[in-house]
């Protein structure tokens, strides 16, 4: 299926989720996750009107970046090893996976200007999931003060793979609550107004619970 048709379908679901929750579709940015697909397919997404592209590996981001340069706004969404930071830091506008001080230190060292970061939170408690425990987030964000190149724009989470909507919704709700707590700290380097949550299988729930960036791969550009 063409990306444009898949996008129309997603936009319809975004509108419906917004209607159910009294939100406006203008509050929600779609990050097209192109990690499974070719440069051509990524280009097709841009032609369909997508602005934000997400990749989770430094090598695939670099090869797509070479072909597309600054046409899209680039997001790094995956686990980021500190030694890979220098490869991607001047190519991306957002990093969604800040989860440790050693990574913050490396980003701060390599970045030329402040970079928008999401602090990744493990809201499900699953051991296989990356991210900070919810209880650790406030202290972590406070410690980021010593890294002037880090701007905490929001929080990110991944819900567990389950068909139990209540479990998924609970993760998103928890992240929203935490986001408000961090925002209320009023830290100049951590406005923390954004929520990166929701993927192909759960983005309508994420929108109902306050997502402002949804990260969609399969349902938008295909596997
Ligand atoms: C792959 C990936 C996505 C997109 O997943 P889909 O289920 O294909 O929409 C979103 N976020 C992260 C962190 C990913 O690694």
C-alpha cells in the first residue's frame, strides 16, 4: 500500500482518538519510523507530507541521512551506545532514549548546540525494557543541570507487547503523570512539555492519554 494511503488511515485514527479525548490533532506529531524500510520508502513518506523521521541505529540513520540530508527532521529513537553518539549528534534534532548520566555526559561533550532529549522511562517494569524506573526520573532530571547541551523536552516510554489495553493505558497514564511532575519543577533546561509514546499497535490509546509525538513504523511505512 502507498504511504499516502496508510497516512490517511492513521490521520483518521488520530482524529478519532482526539475526538474521544477532547484534544486537537494539531498537538500530535507523527514520527515515521523508517528502520525497516529503504531510502525510497522514506522518501515516499516525505512526499506524503511526513516531516519527522526516526531511526534506531546509527548506521541506518547515517545512510538515510546521506540520501535525504536535512529534508526531514531526524529523531534517534533506539538504545544509544555512548560511543555512537559522535556519529549521529550533528544529524539529529531529537534523541528519545536518554536513560543514563554517562550518555548525557557524552551528548554534552559532542553536541555543538543544545539538543532536544526525551528521558526514557520504563513504565512497565519489564526487565527487558530500557529506561529509568519512574521513581528515579526526578532525581535524574535534576542531575542533568550540569550538562548545558541537554534540553529535556519531554519523556518517552514503550508499553509492553500485550493485547491488554488496561496495562498499556496504565503505562501511558503513568508517563503523563510523571511529565507533569517534572514540568512543575520549573527547571529552565527541562521544560518537559512533550510525551513520546504510542507505536503502530497502541497509538490511539497513547493519544487519549496525552501523547504529543507518536512513533509509527509498521502501520505507516510497512515492515
Ligand atoms: C521500531 C520502533 C517503533 C515503531 O514500531 P512499530 O510497531 O513498527 O510502529 C517505535 N519506537 C521505537 C523505540 C522503536 O524501536
